[in-house]
């Protein structure tokens, strides 16, 4: 079915003998005109169709909204309803065809009462019910049975599985000489572990907990140094010149007591972490930056 318009008429031909027809996949479909019951417009439809509407929108508008309910529904089964009744076990009101509610039905349909019951599996010796079908005895009966000649390993010698790798060497502690085994990657045992034995230890200036900062070292004093450096990282090779976060204030000679302004410099977090490696080079490098920017050495 289609409405009469110039786009449709280009694909449809007319003859006095046949009338309107259309060639599609080497087959001729005959068309005839009819009037839509909803909108009253004239439209074309095939002879084998019994439609009364020109389009799907008109057919949906003409149908009532509640047509899918009750008898018009595709899954209608005569309107069978179940009256409310009490469960046999717990007495709860239910509206289903079963005599029990869902919880009571699950408890009831076990072992012999289950529809898929196949006889069950019981222990050969004591007759206890077994959940698994692959076993024939319960755990206690199997421990009593699996002794002596009934054991599958009776009279056999256990073969030692040699998984020891002779190519690897034992790892010993560098301080006390304790054997740490072949799998351990550490060089010092737990008893001998100290800060002095770590890789980044340098004369205890950064790791000595007894030392503290000088009395001038406060938040306002660090903010003064950041303001002096215009809130930018002073490393010329830094990728992040401007930082929204708080910059770190670094001691150039790594001495926490020396809080002179010429000994402090503002660095970003990444540059501050890199300054802990190769300290001699970083000390001379940042010292030269402060000397060129603010004059004499500290």
C-alpha cells in the first residue's frame, strides 16, 4: 500500500488491460486505488491485500489503546486465575497453583521428594548419605579402610622428585654470612639490616632521625623562598616550569641546619627527587644558579 504521489508513480506503470502494475524481481504486481478510512485520502494497494488504511500510522491511530489486553493478547489462555490459599507448611498466603510457597518448596524437594531423584549415593560401610556420586565411602570409613594392603601405595617406594637446580648458587648475608637461600634477592638478612647497609646511604645526613631542622624552618619562611623564586622551578632543564601545586624548598648542601636564603632553592617534586642522586653534581649545579641570580655565594 502506498499513497499516490509523483515518486511512487514513476515506478508504477498503467495499461488499459491490466490497470496499474509494477515490475519487481521479474514479477508483475497489480495495484488498485482505494480510500483510507482514517484520513480519507486515496492510496494504491495490491489486489491481494485487504488493507483499509493508507499507512501504518493511520492504522495505529484507529485502533484503541487497550486492544492488546485480555483476549486480544497473543498469550491469552482463557483467563484462568488461582485463588489465594495458605501454604501447607508455614501458613503464608500465596496466589500460585502450588500447595507450598517458594521457600517451603525448596526445603521439601530434596532427596526422595525431588523430581530429579535417582536413588542417591550412600556409604558402603555405615550407610551415610553422600553428596558426591563419585565416592563410595564417607571420610571416616575411608580412613579406616585405606590402611595396609588396601592402600594404593602399599609396597611401593616413593621416588624423590629432584627439583634442585645446581646451576644457581646460594645467597649469603654480607654481614654475618647467613645462608639466605637461592631464591632470595636480598644481600643482607633481617637481623643485620640497618640503614647503613642500604644502597643510597651517604654519611647519614638524610637518614639520621636525631637531627632536626633549624628553628627558622617554618611554613612562612618556605613561602618567602617560593615568592623569591616567583613560584617556578629553578632547574633550567625542568619540563614543568610552572607548577600549580606547592613547590619543594631544597637545601643545596643537604645540611638541614643551614637555612640561609642563599642555601635554599625552589624545585618541583620531580627535580627534588632527582637531586638525591649524584649529590656532588647537583650541589655545584644549584649553587651556580643561585650565584648567577642573586649574587655572591652563601
